[in-house]
């Protein structure tokens, strides 16, 4: 018997939805593990997966509009929708800004064995432009992919699992407010387990002393102790770990509360899988110490203080949980010092010297000169490396690929106008969270999400996390989570 049109539409719609979720979970694991998506093949594979996530979500929405089929979703019709539209319009404006600079390119860079040369083109002076046509084209393709991944992740997280749809139909959902939505659980479990394994592999690799990345790949300009996990640059590895471990702690906290509410005093150790999350978080935090990235350790300690403050205030009714968290932290720090204490002492001895800054003082000075020379529109997306070659003090001096300050590099490459658009996008995220969020979650979890995002933004002041495709993707996935979260109208008591 042939299926009715309504049955076909329902299955097709849910097929797009399931494809979005599956692709998203594959993406968040693949992107960091594939050498941080820094190699050409892994970068383009990650880009392709991002397009697939976004297009699958678009397919679900278009099919729903054409057929009128709608599954129950975590949604509040009319609640702050204009703020979401503002975020979408800012995204389009940013992509359009970069697109104009691409079509209005001022120069094409041709690299050769002696360096490079600029091939100049006609360009409209009062429009955005770029001095590296190929770099900006590559950047624009990836920015579109990142936007699709963000909106695709957000779209998928607002959907309900089959069991949740059944509970809505049975009228049981109102009695279960405060439960962590199933799709959010899948994403967070995936991130927790994958990142804990990455941290463990990174520590074993460091202690083994291997000079190949993941024992597989030789990396020019980097050496064994400068790597961590799949990242050739240990600071990038620490930045990824610092983005994930606060989420894992917050996830553990809300699942623990959910288990206590469900099982009450009968709950025993091991009765709920949430018990695995705190060791995962400790393992990930331990990795930031063993990575021996000075910035990574500073941010990890600041995040740790913030997380303990949030959980301590919210869990003050339970003295035992404070001792448990404190003991876990002390054990983690003690093991970290045992594994890498000598390395850390050497790393911090030169922290304030130019040697310790790895020559960044000169890079910062040159970057500020470039920003002053190209104030309005900048030099163009992904163009810093080419332009930086012209500002070196010595013709054969070091040729930096990054500013090691993403805020400054954004101003250099996008100018004040593009920089303003990026800041506006970041500022719009908390607005959408408060005015349009649909997943009602406890304050503790929401706080840990913002702590994780804030840590990455601080990292960006002293390094280049947002020049790494896997890191900016991971940041945007966490940002998508933040944008769909909403506060309880009345916060439930913290157990």
C-alpha cells in the first residue's frame, strides 16, 4: 500500500532532522580530531560537513513550509522572535561585507620560492576590498559554512526526540519541567567523551615524547613538546579543552539534580550515568595543565574559580557537594603538577620576557601599523600573512602567519566596520538567549556555558583560536547551545 502524502512528508521531514543531528555529532568529533582541521584535506572535509549540517536543516524547514507539516518542537511562538531575526540579519550583513570585498578585490597574491608578489586589480575605493583574493575566497567559503553550522545546530537542538514528542502528546511534559532535552544530552555526552579521550591521548603522547603529531604526522615548525593531542600547537589544544570542560561540569550538575529529583533518597552511586561526567571534566582539566600552555593554564584557573563560585553559591545547602568538588579539583591539580611540574616551572620563568612572548611584541607593533594604514575596511579576510611580510623590520626576518591576538587581527583584516559587525554578533548572542531562548535550563548550566564562551574570547586576546577552523566551529556550536537556552521563570531549588 502506498504511503499517504502526509505520511511521506512526515518521514521526509524527520529524515532531514535526523540527518542534521547525525552530521552535527560527526562534525563536532571529526573537526578537532582531524589534526584540528588544520591540514588542507581535513579543513575542506570539515567545511563540507558544515555545509551538509546547514543544508539538511534548511531542507527540513523548507519541506515543512511547503507541506505544512510540523512536529512538536521546543518553541515559544512570538517570544522575542525579532531578536533572532536581528541576529540572522547581522550574519547576512557580515557575509555580504566579506563577499563585497571578494568581488572588489584590490590584489591577488602569487607565492613563489622568493616570497610573493601582488598582482593589482581595479577596485572601487569606497567599498570593502581585499589584498589577498584567494585567501578571502577561501575565508568566505568557510564563513558561509560556519554560519550554516551554527544555524543548523540551533535548528536541530530545538527539535524533540521521539519520546519527548510522545510525552507532549500524552500531556506529561508539563510535569517534567527541568529535564535536560534529549538532543542537548546527545550533543553534550558526545563532546564530553570525545574530549576526555582527546585529553588522555594528548597526555600519553606528551609523556611518550613522540615528535609526530598523534604518532602519525610530522609537522613543520612544531616539535613534540609543542604539540598536544591532535593540535600541532599546544595552546590550541588547551583552548579547545577550556571550551569544553566547564560545559561538562555544568552538564554533570543538572543531570545529578535531575537524578536526585527522580530517584530521591534511594539514589545510589552508579544509579545514573551522570557520575561519569565529573571524571571526564577532571581529565579534560588535567589536560590543560599537561599541555603546558601558559595562557591555557591562566584561563583554566580563572574558569575554575568562576565555575566553583557559581556551583558553590547555588549548592550552598549541601555541604557535602562542596567538599566533593573541592576534593576533585585538588586531586586534578596535584596530578597535573606531578606530571608536568618541572615543565611548568621552566615555562613560567620567562613569561614576561620577550623570549617568553615568542617575538609577539614586534608582531603586535606591526599589526597596529597595518590597522592604522587600513582603518575602515582592513586588508581583507585571511590576508594578514601576505600583508605582514611587507612590515617586517628585516627582509629575512620571521614571517608571522598570525597576530597572536585575534581581536587585533580582526581589526587588521576586517577594518573597523567588519570589527563592529563581529562585536555586534557577539553582543546579540546573550540578547537572543534572554529574549528568545526555548530550552528552559537551570542557572548553573547556563552560567557554565557562558563561562566557556568567555574563556575562549579571553584566549583570543593573547593567541589565535579563531584562526583555527575546528576551534571557531566548536565555539559556534557552544554559542548555538547558549542561544537556545532560556531561564526558568521560577528557578527550581538547587539540590
